C-alpha cells in the first residue's frame, strides 16, 4: 500500500519522503567531504560544487540505491566520477563542434540559441551512439561520416556484410527513437 501526501505545492508519497530524508542526512554528513574531494580533483571549487549537487540529485533519483548503502562515500565517488566523465565527454564534443565551425571560411551566422540547440542535439546523438554495441556504433559512423559501403565497413570491422546491415538497422532505429524524443521534448 502506498500512502500519498498532498500539499499545496506537490504530491509526495511516504516512501519518497523517507528517501528524501535519507538523502538529506547523507547530504549533511558527506556534502563537504565530496565537494572538497572534487575541488582537489578539478582545481575549481565552482565546478566541484556543481558536480556535488548533481551527485546528490542523482542519489535522490535512485530508488533502490539507498536500501543497502553501506559505504556512502564510495557510492558518492562512483556517482561523481560518472558525472565527471559525462562533463569531460560533453566538453570534448563541444570543442570538436567549435573546431569544425572554425574550419569554415565564413563565420557561423547561427545565433547563440541555435548553436546551443545544435550542441545539445549533438550531445543527445553522442549519448545515443554510446548506448549502441561498439561495432554497431563504428559501422554507423563509418557509413554516415566516411560514406563507406557496407562491404567496406564489413572488411574494416571484421564482420559479414549482413551483420553490418543489422548494425545499421539497429542504429537507425535508435536514431528514429531519438528523433521522436527530441520532437516530443520541443513540443
């Protein structure tokens, strides 16, 4: 049975409230330590503060994580490392995008808003590609970026042409699903 509490501002179940209290206690006990650890790693207290907040938000969103949490600092470090990797991947992709823009003779006439949308879309595509089987990702990139034939791709990654077709079908399905998600998010 799930008990629901309704207030003027939100709806929260008792289990959500208990989980929130657990995260609040973990926040109180470990926030300073995690922020300091990240600050030493990053050399920037502002970025460390942002990632610390994101780590506790992730913890708050995890339903099962708090049940058997015996080593909170190790778990928080694991979350923070994942967030750092995401941030570095995002920065690398953004730099590649800016480098690609700088290769054009004419400066980009795209507004800051359009550039932000393009970058966000690139990040979504990158995340989608990272969810694919590594060979499927490689096949998709070889076809879409390098313009190789399926047989050429098969020779490069060491699979049959039929397997490349399966990889491409999977990647295209993921692209269509991403497109639908992005369209729904914009409406």
